[in-house]
C-alpha cells in the first residue's frame, strides 16, 4: 500500500492487521530515508536507532518469509521515502495499491504535526512517479470513509482476497507493529476503533501552503481518474 502521510494509511494498516491471516509492516523505508537524507523529522534520531537503515536489507526483507507464518503480508509504504538510489524492483513481485487523499486535507492535517512543509514531504509527486513505474490499483480514502465495508469489499475482490469483517474495527490502542514514530503521529488512530465517517467540506489551506496545494492537485486528480 503506497500512501503519502495523513492519508488514512495507518487506519488501513490496522484494518488489514486485524485480519487473522495478515502480517503488517509499518513504513519499512522510513529509517533508511532519514539516514540517507538527514531530513529534519520529529524523532529522527530515535527512528534511525530503532529501525533498519540499510535500504538493500529492507528491500530483501520485503520479499522474505512472511512474519508469524501468516498467509498475507501488508506493507505500508510512503512513496517519498523511496529516494532515487533506493531499490524498487522488489515491488514488481507485490500487489501494489495506491491510497490517495485530496491534497487540501493532507496539507491541513500535516500542518498540525509539523511546522515546516515542502511539496516533497507529502508525497504526491513521488507517488505519481511510483505509480508510473510499477502501476497498480488506486483507492481514494474519501471513498473508504464514506463506505468502509463497501470499498474494502471492492478492494479485496480486486486483489482476489476474501473480505474479512474484522477489517472494519480494531481495539483503541497502540500496536506492537507500529513504528517507533507512532508516539508523534498516531495519537488519533490509537483512539479509534474503526474508520471515521465521511469528511466534511475541504479545509482552508494557509497562505504559505497554497503553492504546495497548486502543485499537488493535478497529481492527485490524475491518480483519481484511475481509482476503483
């Protein structure tokens, strides 16, 4: 599952992780990305210390034996973590799904967690590039929130995976499979027990973020034309 930040991506990971047949992995390339770029992210040093930082090792693990003898392996990937020299060929052996969300909502949500923001931080350009390289299915988070069971059934059918009602709810608590960064980013989803309802009107984007919105919107709209 490829998704920029603030895209319903953690809730989707919890939904699949609540299946008895599915192992999950939270943002495998985040620590390699921080190590390689020295990007000033919250908890950077802690993330680098706690997780594997070699992108080649991470890529190999993406195709290794599925943890805990599960049948399926759900990997939550951020496209902006895949910088130019990181391996991507492993993804061709996976089912690739691209989770998208309107950039106005992404920008407004991201701004509550991090003071500084650039286009590269929210992943629209990188997600379009990953989609161009490996293809896959596209799902809009707005459609999932509007009809969680209907859209998850549709998605499961598209990837030939039997729907499991366990995907619709989960305990309100952190997960052992969370990345260490969950302490900063996941407070809302840790209080949730399922998908929130439909979102309201688009939020206003601050003046300093208008250019990011203008650059992101065509990329989002292009991917949206391919959605399930």
